């Protein structure tokens, strides 16, 4: 028992060699490999071996026979913990669905298997069948396994893991209500997400390899629109009896309302506290009206509220009600206040009149606040907030809208179709330009001093950094400037002695399964946990938090009994 | 059965079942619809015009409807003309390929899968996934394409050793497709590389494959 | 719009078919108001679009294998196993993963049948691989008589560049040992440091020509052969090869990246490449965690 225990992650030739070396040195070794077989990556990368066989030769025979080595293939790490110099890993071994003790390698199964599929292991050279064997050299005669996807690639890519394959197929069958029901199992915001989602699922769609990806997002929107346009009452399905415990939710945005929705499904009433006059969070105050009309959003929110959710607007926690009151009065508290503080540019003259941050600009536009929008406006940034700000500015009546970005179009984080649309509307882009100083007259901005940039050598991560070109300074004349270079959460409403674990990005640190913060009974999700991210992730995590909250309350109830 | 009829020279086949939920054999008509659909796909793949195969529903009390269905179908076939006209392939070639459809349809693979689909649509598969119609046909389409190509390749390689390019020429399939099937068959020990002729590896069906055929 | 590596999808009859587009209001209807720009699908478009879905699925769950398995070794009910393991020390190996993100789209990957990656070639070279160790052209299964290895990324950090080149050249040596009569050429740029470092090995390299050149274009020509446009010493030329192998950048797998993050390390692939010939294990910031050297 005194033997030191070593885990080797990675069963490539180098990993196998390391495992053997450690075992020889007297350690107890566990070798964990994610693929079903050992011994990949057989060619040296640090020297040139000119002979008939430059292959590295992992000694798999010795590995198998060594008494101090345990090999676990087809396994991934789920969780890792460390304390006092010791590590504990939770490992998941994917089932092969074949009992290798009984298998006789007759290959009858792969002869009858009707599925020819892309062979991931062999990088698409040849096919594999759904049941197949791997690398006959590693085991007695290779390890047989049935390859069943956990989820199709679209579903696995979706932060909410929506069952896209099913809901698209149900639309193809003309079963729209059933399709919408499949979406709503994991997402209450089909109307809204169907309009605003940057749909990472479509970028992953396999059909993109042969022609164009399926328009998944628009399909989701279609079934939701179909219900709304045909005045079909969306079903409200909640348990017959609600539990006595109530949950407080701070923030009526995508995360908070998703959490409230799934709490209701689990039989819990919640009260949602919202600082703004209307619910919706960034859906309402961040996303411009031309992408998501308030009327549509409210249709969806009213339906969510009808599940037994109470909404209190114009109620700011820390001002109108204290955080401690919520902790005292409710069985659990969920924090989903988003990230509403625009980042400063950090250049001179930023405090001048005419300079505003992106989220504030969008919020005021969404609230219908009229400012004097004439002449030229400069937007700084390359993300979707910058695109929204640019397109809103154009609608508000600015004569010229310029987007200034320090890298090139290729590096812009905004969705390509948003950039296209902005360009289509006549917005001008200036790439490889960085702001230096806001210049003005009597406290009112008149222009922006900029510097031209060029892309330098790639760094270790492979990204090419922009570097300034010396002496390339120039001025863009403009009366207004919108800085859309990112936003952060504001967590000042929680008491300083609350003992919360706050990251250096001003976000809550939570358990990634339950979304509970380090303070028991307080949960958090959405932008205030992830930092600025896409809406569907906030919805997805809000749902996970709801499940975490329900489990927390049940545990407490059991303990009390 | 349907393929058999075409092999024997029929110009069109219509299958009429009872209405859903109205079947003496409970799910016989559901099965029938899938089976006819499958035969239609296999036959289309070997070159037949899908209009030559039809499935419809009619109860024993709807005599008039029955007559109308049959007449319409008959007119359609008359318009197409005899086998080999209005089809993707013309006669000698079509005739040659129809038996492949018959073999593919008679083999355990398609029969098993098609038999399972009524279960898939209601209870779901081994993983509890319930299939929609769209999913079912997508899946069947892939399997049909693979099965027909596999049988075609095995038939040719059962007769002589061929390179992938020769095989592709004969079967009028893209060479990369044929290559993948040949490699997959090799993995299943149904095809073997028997030598290299210049720069062309040649493949032949193994004894096991010949016996199974 | 999306960079991808080629992936095989069966030839459904509706491929290719056009993706449906949402109805949009005109640009001149948008100024000065907030009318919704995209109006979604009508029913017809939605049906068309939904029918394009390939319903991707691996195992179908039909259980035919189960029915045919005489020793009854197939057990669909077998579940994933979850368990804990404890350790006093951790050793991480980089694993095999290549990056296609930096692959220049002009290099024909996914467009030309006979352009493959170094990883795909490695699989072909394996006796247990899909072609049983035979080097063949993915287009027609023919054995190529001329093969070019082409650097697929614009530039990389020196250690990463050297690792990619070593792997590529080692592969070319293996190819040479299998195909004795074939022409083999390597095209790569920024070779100065690399040549110095591996001077001895490169000097003795027979029948493999290494060119300090960049490839500006790759296209399929007759018989799916591949034409390379070669820029060398300021002049341009072209040459036809029967098979082209792209030398790619190695990268850490998602699992290793996630693991290192969980362990409080920030690793990239270069961490696994030792600066000089050294021992099997490399140290990290943490005493109990070591990396397996690539040397």
C-alpha cells in the first residue's frame, strides 16, 4: 500500500513508454486512454529517423503483462479534485456493449451490420460499421465495440443540447406542435432564441460538408411562429401540486426566466425580481427591436409567467430589497443578473460628451430614449454587440456609421451574417485600426485619433497579434463614439461579508453541475457566471440551475424530516 | 416479391392495403407501406422509374375508390410505356440489374431492418429512440444505397479479380465510393487483395462471400 | 463561410439541395424604424428545409448483430462505468490530434480527392489500418508513383514547425521504403533553423527532395492528379503529383486541454516538445504533474 500511485493520461506510444518506465521504477500505474485502443502517434516528432522503420514500437505486450499497470481504454475524465498533494479523478468508461470474454472474433456482427459510417478513428479513410473492432494489435484480437453517439453533433454542440434531430424530423413530418414540445423540454424561449441565436449547431452540421448546413435556428423559429401566428394557446403543463418552498430569482433575463420555468415544471413557485421596468434582460434591453420585437418576446415571457411564476419589476436588490432578506425568506436564491457594465477603452478623452458604451447605447435605444443622432458615429469593436450598435445607429439616423476594428474581418468575433447585414445596410468598416485618443472641444468629442496596425507573427496559441505601425497616426472626425469592446457583470448588490467566491472577471464561481455558488442555497447562471456569452447558454445553464435548486431543496427537506 | 415481379417482366406493381387502424392483422398495412416503400427505393436505385411502384389504401367497402385507384395507376404505367422506357436505365442494362434488387431485398439485412421499423416508430429502438417517418426513410435510404452497391461489387468480384477503377467503370459508380466499399468489404473478410497489377491493387471476393451468395 | 475538413456523407439524391433562406424586408424599408428584418420561414420553406436534415445517427439500434452473435457477446444493456481513481502523481501525454484550422483553403483539403492529411497517411501506413498498410489514392485506390508533402500552415513557432516537419519527413521515409520507385518531394518554408538542427539526418536522405518553397495553389487536373503551383526563389512553377499529403500542425486534444485546465495548468502542444534531447518526462509548474516528452 505504500506504493506511489501514478496516473498516465494518454495511451500513445510515448504514454505507454512512460507508464512502463514508472512501473519499472516501482510505482503503481493506471493508464487512461480516451480512444478504444492504445499505441497511436507512432512517428517521432523531434528527430528524423532514416531507416526502414522509423516507427516507435510501444511494447504493448509488456504493458499488458506488467503486474503494476492497469489499463483503462475508452475512458474520459469527468471530474478532477485535488487535496493535500493527492488527486481524485472521476472516470467514465464508455461502454463497448460487447463482452470481450465471450467474443470469439468471428466478425459475423460486422458482416451483418447495416451501417457504414464515417470512420473517425481512421480520419475517414474507409468506412467503419456501427459495431467494429479496433487495432488488433492492442488486445487479444482488437476491441470490439458498438459506436453509438451520445448525441448527434448538432445536439452535442448546442449549449442547451436541444434534440435537433427529432424536432427537425418532426417538422419534416408536418408535426409542428410535437416539434415545439421537443424544444420546450429543454428551452422555454423558442420564439426568442429562434430569432437571435448565433446557432453554433449549424456550424457543426454534417450537411455542411456536402452542401450547406440545415437552417436549424430558422426551423425552431418556424414552429414557434406557427403556434403564435395561428393563435394556438401554448400548453401550460405543471404538476398538480406545488411544493411549499419558494425560490427567489434575481434578474428576469434568459437565465432567470429559464430557471423559473423549469422550477415550475419541478413543482416550485418562484418570485423573479427585476431591476428594470420590464422583464427580458438582454433579450429586452440588449438585442435590438429589429432582431427581436418586444411584442414577440412578451408573448413568450407571459407564457412562462403563467406557469406559476411571480414577477416584480422595478425592484433592485441591494436597494429596494436586501440580498439577506431573500436568503432569509426563500428556500433558495438564484442570481442571473447578466453582464451590463460596458468596458472602458482605457484611452484619453473617454469621459467626453458623445462617448458611450455599447450595452448602454443599446439599452437606451431599446427604451426609446432619443439622443441627438446626427453626423458621424464610430463604433469600436468586432463582436455582435458592435454590430447591433452599428445597425441601431444607422436606424437612428446617423449620416455615417464607421466600425473600427484592430484586426481584420477574418478575426472578427461577430457572426458573419451580422457583418454581412451591417455592410448591406451601408455601414463602413475600418480594419487594422486601433483607437489612441478621443479628441474634442470644450468637453465635447470631435474626433478619434487612431493608429494603423498590421498582423504580426502568430503566438503560441496560433493567433496573429496586431502590432501598431509607427507614425501611422490619423484622425477620424466624428461627434459620437460607441465603445463595444466587451462587458462585465456588476455584483456590488451582494453584501461584502457574504463570503462569495468571485472570479477576477467579476463572475460567480459555481459548481458546473448544480450551478450552486460556494454559499449553500445560492445559485447562479447566465452572463453573471460565464461572463458575456450567447443567450442559449444562459438559458441552458438556467435550466441546470433549476434542477440543482430542486435537488438542494429536496435534500434539505429530507434532512429536516 | 415486388422485385421478383419486375424480374419476370411486370411493367408496374400496385399494392393496396386497408386503412390504418382498420387492419385485420393489426399492423399489417403499416408494415406493407414500409415494405413497398423500401422495394420502391431499391428498385429506383437499380434504375427503375419509381412511378412503377405504388402503395395505396382502400377498404373492402370502397369499391368505387378501388376502381379509381387502379385505373389511375394503370394510366400512369401506360403513359410510361413498357419496362425500359421512361426509366433511368434502358432495357438490357435494367434487366441485368433488377436481380441485384431482388437479392438485396431477399437478404437478411434489409428484411430485418424493415421489420424493425414498425417497432422503431412506436416503442423505439434498442436505445429507446422513437423514429419519425423522415428519420426512418433517411436511414433506409442510406442502408439501401450501401446494400445495393455491396451486392453489385460482390457479384462482379465473385467472377474475377478487378481493380477499383475497372469496378467503378462497370458499375457506373464514382471510384472513391467503390474504393470505400471495397475496403469495408475487405475488413469484413468478404473481399481480399489478390495482387497488384502495375499500380493497381486487384480485389476478389473471398470463398466465404461466394458461398454466402 | 465555414472551414471544414472533408467528411464523407452518402450520396443522397437530394444532395446538393439549396438551403432555404428566410424572407427579409428590403434595406430601404429599414432606415428610421425598427421593423423586424428577418421574417422567418413560411410553411413550404420550413418543410423543404426540415427534409434536408440527414438525421445523423451512428448505431441504428436494430440489434441485427445481437441476433447473429452466436456466443451472445453483444449486450445492449451494458452501461457506461463511472468510478474514482486516486493518485499521488500525474503524467500527461499529448495524444494525437491535428489542427485543420490553420490549413489554407487554397490547398485543396476536402476539395481535391487526392489531397490528404499527414494523419490520414499515418493511418494508411499502419498494417492494421483501413487499407492494411497499402498507400493508395483516395480517389481510385491506385498506388501513387509521385507524392508531394506540403506544409499546410503559413507559419508557426519554431518548435512547432520543427515537430510538424519531422513527422512529415519521417512519413516520407516510410513511404519511400514501401514505394521504392516513387518520386517523393517535400515543400516547406522557413527551413533554415530546421536544416541546421537536423543537418546530419537530412544530408543522408536519399530519393526525397526537400524544397524551400511555398505552395500557392493546389488543384485537381486530369485523372484527379494534383497540380501544385510552386513559389520558389521568387519564381513560380508548377508540377503534377498523384498524391499530396498536407503537413499539419499538431495540437492538444480537447480532453488534454480540459484536463490541464482542471489541474490549474495552462498547456499547449509546445510544452511537450523538449528544447534539447532530454529524459522521458518533463516538469511542469506543479511538482506532482509531469509531461511525457515527445523525444
